[in-house]
């Protein structure tokens, strides 16, 4: 398990969520729902990776 790749994914997923929340007025309404669903899935997977890596912290 490459921790650098996981860390980059987690940072990018949460950044995308923050950008989507901050710029929600400038996103076209036709794309808003799809982008929100994709962002929710990415943030949920990032949270899963955080929990998974914390459980497997001591193992190699």
C-alpha cells in the first residue's frame, strides 16, 4: 500500500469537496447534481481509506 498516493488522493478529494461548496453558485445547474454525487463518493472513499489505514498502521 503506497501511503503517498493515498495521502494525495485524500487531500484532492477533500479539496474538491471544499471547492464545490465554495463555488456552488457558479456551477451550471445541469452539472451540479452529477458533480455533487461524484464528490460525495470520492470523499466517502477517502474517509474509508483514512479509517482503513489507521487500522493497518502497525502491520507491514
